[in-house]
DNA sequence: GTATGGATGTTCT
DNA sequence: GAACATCCATACT
């Protein structure tokens, strides 16, 4: 399977608004290059975490953990949740303002075998759409851990955001998944009907 | 298909 | 010491 041609997104192309960025990233690609080869996937589900949003990790100001949210938009914010899974976010505002977009699910394009190997024995290799369906799985498929925190996804680095490789389908919206606060805000976005989107069925159509 | 409960480790109060 | 932007196995409809 040859790697598809994908152009890197430049920082200036990213919408300046967090919600706009969350929608914009649907249908775009996430690419990791390395000695083992390329892994890439279409982003199909995101969530926005805003300034003044109690569910945003930056809500109470910068700490050692969340400082990457305060970097210029297009930087990675990675953290461990429930002691189990890493979450990959894209910082979304200007320097000093803490907000971001969580990448919740992606449709694998290149390097499926490598993704499955990174996911380990629990990966459902018979169903490619399951490889990066869910934020923890997405980070797992790309081999993302805290050492990737703070990386510039718009620089000439090993992990980057790329343009769309196909037409983007209709985008749906819902409340965010798994929160105990700010549960009413409609800040989750997804490509309707895509099998790589996570969550219960009613939040995928 | 959905519902439930346990595992897990870091962070901040 | 509680909370936590999840995943997986199991049980059930």
C-alpha cells in the first residue's frame, strides 16, 4: 500500500476559533512518519474545549500538565486519562490562551499493520475502522504518549496534520462524551455515518 | 446493538 | 484522597 500524497497544513490555515478548528479538522489527516514507515488516518471525530469551559483542562490556569494548551494553535497536548489511555489534543488559540481540540477518532489510511502492532493484542485486526475508533485507541494506533506533549504539529516534524484526501461527508454535532461537567454544550463534531466514529449509535448518525 | 463494573496512574486539592 | 475528555470483558435485549 503506497503512502497517499498529503500536504501539510500550515498554522495560518488553521481557523483561529476553537469550535471552527474542531469542525475544520473533520476529514483532514493525521500523519506520523518514522523509521518503521508511515501511519496516517482521516480524522472523523473531534471535541472542542473552550476558554471559560469548566471541562477544559486549562480552565483553572496553566499547570505543568496542561501548559501545552497555552501554546500557539497547532501544538500537541497529550495527557494520560484513568491511568490507562493517552489523549491527543491540538491547541487552538494564540500563545497564552488555553484551549484545544481533542482528536477522538480517525479512519486508518496507511500503515494499518503498524497501527495494529502498536495497539497490541486487543486490537481488532479484522476491522480496520476499530483501530483508531476512540481517543485512547487513536493515540495508541499512532504510538502517542506524554513524550509527544508540546510537539508542533505544523512544523516539519514526525507527527503532523495534513489536508483532506477525499471529500468530507456531512458533519454532525452532539454533546461531548464522558464528561461530568458542562454536559449540555454541543461541542462534539463527527462525520455522519462513518464507521470509525466512536460512541453510541445515536451519536454517530 | 446497549449497560455495567473494574483496572489503572497521574494530577491537584 | 478524590477525580478523571477510557477501554475491555462480560452480561443481557
